């Protein structure tokens, strides 16, 4: 009978987090959160990464917008993952050229 239950990781009483809380996801998807960082024609530079880190230190969510055509459509997902890894944050939402990072 217990074999039919879907068992997930136990997060009660531990530091292990499987994902962002629901309210963080909702805020990340809302249009009220405006982009505070724009990746322009110079691309993803060290100064952009350091600005993202600075903003993540002062607030939980940072919305980033990159210029269209800056990266190939097939590479955009890898770029978002690279930004998240470089800033020690979690990618909450990535839709085209707009992404939201969460500092957990």
C-alpha cells in the first residue's frame, strides 16, 4: 500500500531545500517586479556579474533583461544557468530574454 505513495526528500528539520517557496515563485512571475539589471551589447562581463551579486546581497530577487539577439536562442538557457552559478543563486524563472534570480 505504501509503495503507491510518491516519496520526496524530507525537508522538515533540515537545511535541504528542494526549491523556492511558493510566494517567491509568485513574486518572480509577477509583472510588478521590474528588471533592475540589463545585459547590453557588451554582453555578460565581470562588472555585470558583480552588480548582480551586489543586488542579490541587498534583496532576495533580481530580475535581469538581456538584449534580444545578444545570444543564440539555443544558448540562452546555458547563459542563465551560468549566471546563476556565477552568482551563487537559483534561477527561478527564465522566459526568453528575461530571467529572475533568487538568493536563498
